C-alpha cells in the first residue's frame, strides 16, 4: 500500500511538469504527460503530442502509436489524478469503460463518421491507428492510470472482459503503488541465487581481480533466475538494474523473433542463433570437475541480454514444455568493482546496433558542447534531465537540440520527428561533428521553440473549444517540417539561418506554405493523414520545391 511519502514524492514530480505558459497549468494536465513519457520511454514533447483529452475525446485521454524498433503497438490511455493523499484511497473510476468500448467498436469498424464525434487531435490519432492496423502484428495496449487504487475488482474484471473481446488487446492497470515503483529508486537487497550448468560445458579463467566463467545453461534456468519470488508471474526487475536497456515487450520485432525461435522446432538451434547473456556478480563458486555443477552467485546483475532473458520468460508463459530443448550461452564475470561492472555493461551493450543516448553522453564532443553552453549561461544536458534542478528556460536538452539541427541544418525533418533515436545512433557522427557550433544547435532550437509555441496554441484551443485557424492543425505532426521550411525560406531570401532575429520573421510564411500544401493534398486524397504525410521522405522535397516556386513568384 502506497504511503504519504510515496504520494508526496509523485506529487512533486508531477508539479515539475506544470508549465502554465504552455497551457499545462494543473497537476491534472501535467500527470498524463509525465506518465506517457515514463511508461513508454518517450520525450516530454512526444508525450505532450499524444494528449487527446478535452471536448469530444470519447473517453480517450492520450494515444501513442509506437513503431520504434519494428514495434506496432497502439497505446490508449485513461488518466485520473487526485489532489490529496486521502483521495488516493479511492478506486480508479470505471464510469468511462462503456464510452471507451464504444470508441473501439467505431475504430475497428473504420467508421468514417468518427470525424464528427472526435476532436481534431483525436481524429488525427484515429487515422494514425488505422494506418498502423494495416501493418503486421498490431497490438492495442489500454492503460488505466491513476494515483489512487486500481479499479474495484468487479469493475476491473468488467473492463478486462469488455476490452478483451477485441483481438490484439492488452489491458494494463497502473495505480499509485505501481507508479511509485516505476519512479522511486529504492535500494534493493543483494540478489543471491544459483544456476546449474549443462554437463561440462563451462570454462573458467582469472585475470588479477577479475574472474570469468563461460557456460551453457538451460533456458528454464534463466526463467527461474529472473522470476520474482513475490510475484512469479513477473520478472525480478532489480536483477536488471545495471542493464542500460529496459525490456521492449513481446511486440518488439526482435523480441518476437526470440520468443518464436524458442518455442519453435528450431529451439535446439537457439544456442547458435542467440548472442547469449552476460551477468556480473560479487563472487561465484562451484565444485570443479563435476558434471552439471551448480554455481552459487552473490549479488547478481544481468548487464547484457535483458531482452533475451525477458523474451524467454514470455516464451515460458506461452509454452513451457518447448523450452526443454533450449540452451543458452552465459558469461559470468566476478568483480567487486562498480566501475568495472558498469564498464562491462557499457561495452557489451555498445557492441549492438542500437547506440543509446547514455552511451554517447561521455563523448568528447558532448563534453565540449556542455562547456560551450555553460559559457553562455545555459545548461547542456548530455544525459536525460541532467540539470533537472535548473529552470527549464536555461536548459538545453542534447536530443532536442540534435533533432532541431537534423531538421533545420541537415534537412532531415522526417527523421527528426519519427526516428529521433537515430540522433545518437547511426546519424550521431553526422549530427555531432567536430565542426558543429553551439550557435548552430541553439539557433535551430530557438526557431523550433517558437514553432512549438504555435503548435501548443492550436492544442490548447482544441482542448478549450476555442476558435483557432484550422489550417495550422498540421503543426501537431509537422513542426519539424515547418522548421525545415523556415530554412528554405531563409535561403530563398538570402537570410542567414543562424541570424535568429531575421530568421524568426519568416516563420508565419513558412507555416502558410505548408498549410497550403496540406490543403491541396487533402483535396487529392480522401484518406489523407498528417502522420503519413510527414513521415514520407518525399514531403520535404515537395516543400523545398513549393517554397522556391512561391518565393520566386513573389520577387
């Protein structure tokens, strides 16, 4: 049961997301953004763009379509935030279940009349969902999320049953207890356990203060090792504390493949097809020379292979008997040195194709940028929320700056919006070069911030049912393309893109050009969607051509 300290800690985190200038003027508006960002590991900007709450929201408070790393997951949220600790003892209200079911019935029937029953933001998301449902292996994840108790058991069963009748649906209930566990870093007791080796498939070596053991174990041993003693249906998350990645769920393309291989006829090939698991510990011991020895492990951490471990856990739920023939390679490293343990976690993960932001945070270029921004009185966050205690107005997020630079100077707006992870992955050396200056990063980011301000005006007007220029609703998905268009207009008019005072004056014209293009595209294609339009790499070429033609005719 969550206590007053838990409530107070979460309340402070929520209050930190209040941004009255941008319409986030209460805890009830800040909580959804915080939770979408935390639960789905997306940026605050992406979380804010997912909010659909307001008039004609059909019981849907937020929608995020996740296509990262081959996923095709549609996340639909209902939120409830109470303003006092006493109220957290109430159950999550269930009055909106029927409204949500009605929404999904229309959604899955592809009822075009939804445009009349949804607010503009929600209707845009509906079209995005329809596009996702046309792709392989979709899943719809419904989240009931509140800082109180979960739904009363009977109503919870009703919600699960009502939504469970639809194909590909999963229902998640997030209460104050589970939210606190998500955020609060409680010091965990050391995890001690044992694991049994297959026959004599092991090799031991020692180098100074470090020992290593390479061995083969049965998949069922990994499942047992990571199973939570208190909650056997779930994994012991603390065993992955030193892993730089979190489990991406069975909807992730790679993880689906791991599960499929483990429970297929190819199970015996798993040892050859999988890279295996690396774990660190304070010490390990076993009776040498014996067949199938049991290894005693003290203070275990799985630092690489978290996806594999969790995928095997999922496979065991589906078909435990299929794991009998599945073997996996395991590397155990004994070291009491925390720096060495972290170095192992970093190096083993950096050898995979996905480069995380954290793995780049200590790059020399990142450190130099931090120093340069400091000289300007600004705090450059190499790491996520590195300067969370500083005012938002003087913080520069490395990823946000990289995205803006990607769209404005490198002219890849579709990548900046939909493939932001590439900023610190395969595009890192293209974005963060030795020639990059803080003026380039800051100039692009300042223009983007002004465009984002216009986008928020549209979002706020929709939620408050106020009048607004509907031509600019495209900004919700097309802010980075508007930034790209600003650069094109600047070039056409001979304005230095880094001359902020002059560059910002062309923002209205850049927005107008894209609004005109969108209107034409909507007339030509009755199934037009903003998401698809701005994801298409051809759109930026069309924008560049349109701007050049329009600016030439104005001369």
